[in-house]
C-alpha cells in the first residue's frame, strides 16, 4: 500500500464505489473523515497529518494544508457524460447550486449548459480541479466567497492551454489515474499499483432517475457541452491514451509473471525422451571458436545454451543430455567424426534460462579444412540437430 494516499475525487466521475473499496484498505481511525471542504476546515489542522488516507472533493494542493506529502490519485470521465450526470445531480439535490432556479424554470439540459450566468462550475471542471491553485488559508476562512471567485476566474480562461498543460504535468506525478469508462480495468490497475487485494466492489455509476432521455441529447446539446469542456476533452483523450499504455504494460507484466510461474513448475526433461516439438525450443551458439587447430589434439569452445522449452535438462537421470559434436568435410558434407566427445552440462538448465558452457572438442586425425557442428544429444534417444529440430552451431576450422 502506498501511504499517505489522497484520492482527489472529481465530482461525477463514479467515485462512490471506489471510495468504499479504498476505505476498506485502511483502519477507520487512519481515514480523514472529511470529504468536503467545510468538513475539512471543521477539523483540527494540526491533527490532519496523522491520517493516512484522504478522499473527497478537496481539490489540488491539499498536501500544503495538511503539511505532509501526499500520493495523489484520481479518476477522469468523458466530459459529455460527466456534464449530463452533473445536470441530473443538480436537478435532484435541493442543496445543489442553482437547483431551485432550474427546477422553477424547468430547465432542459441545453438551457442548463448554456446559461452563462451559472454554468461556470461546468467549464473545463476536470482540468480546473487539477490546475487551480487555491490558497487553503483563505479558503478555510471563506470557502464560498473566495472559492467561487477563484474558480470563476479560472472558468473565464475557457480555452487557455496553460491550464491544460498544468493539469497534465500534475497528473503525470499522480501515482494512479483511472478512467471511469474503463472501470474494470481501472480497478485492476489500481490494485496492482497500490498492491492491494483485488476484492472489487460491485461496479455501478451513481445513476439518477433525473438523467435526461436520449431524445434530449441532440446535436445542439453535444455541441454546447463541447463548447465549455474543450480542455477537459483534450485532457481526457490524453489521459485515456496514457492509461491504455500503462494497462497494456500491466497485462504484459502479469503474462510474463504467469509464464515464469508456469516454467517454475517445469517437467524433468531427462526422465523421459524429449518431444521433437520441445527440442526445437533450444538454441545453441558459439561465443568463441579458433580459426585453426592442430590435428589429433583438443581445444575448448565457449557456447551459449538457451532453453525456451517447458523442460529442464541436465547431464544426469535416465536420459541425460550432453554437449557433443560432429566433424564434416565442407561442401560434400561427408562425415569424418559423427559421435564426438561428450561434455556434461555444468548445471541444470531450467526453462526460460540460458547459460554459458565450455565444451571439449577433439580434432580429426588428419589435416584439412573441416566443418565443426556442435549440438546436444539426449543419450539413447536422439541428437538435437536431427531434421525437424536442427539445434546446432556451425564453424569452419582449419586443422593443420
């Protein structure tokens, strides 16, 4: 678990079930009970540093007020869907800003989005939640007046790309950024990132009966939402690409771990003949070879052996595997020495592993130019360079 953790919950990004899941990872007394700014400012500031988990609509910069470095995480949502959800929320909640007016005047979604006097809290809301710099000292003294004025000033900047750049730069430092539309994958990646048990909650969005019908989602409405969430859309698109890349890396890592785990439960390749389909999964190559040698003598070659099969091999057991070689005449492929000297493997070679080995080679009795083929042999079974597998290393050497 990464501590202390701060889940910066941007409203209407499906954070309720996620908060519940995260709450279960901490002892209750280590969780800050405040999820809204008035609740936060009602707590003793000096005691806030004792909490290990903060969550709620507490904006960026909470660490400055708490007096402690925090590991930030958040969720982002498609701006159109988030705005629609915000409309349903305001229509439902009598305590929500402008609820009374929109109820009395029976605002449509289009009217809600396009009312210039009141829509400031929807203008690039996700970007501003991340990019706004709030003075928590002033905010604690006047959360409504000061807070409203500051956010309205940010909303007035509308398409200021500097806000987008700030939001991106801050998100890059977050320990986790999830995507509401990919909630299943987000929970999986979160569990991996925080190293917590994947006991995921039942997934659901906080859907409202006041959600507008499909007939209200006209082209004019979509265009109006896009007009006030341009930065949010760019932020969301960018974050979605980053998330996709991280999730892909996560899946690849899990697959590799699973593969290595399966390899650890390998079969013993010397207790029975190796299948031809597995012999093909071995590789052998020279690291060093001489260009010329004396006839009727011996020398060492350094080899690298790689085992990508499901079996471990060694030079012991009922069907041991050793390094050996053939000597041939180039061009004609006439065999001079077929059954070469055996060199035992220095240790067991496990699946997925490779190793460096030295093999003893005895030269032909007569001088000439020969081809050396080094391979493996499973005693009493087969050579690894037989047709269909051809696991071998080749070198032409002058024998003097």
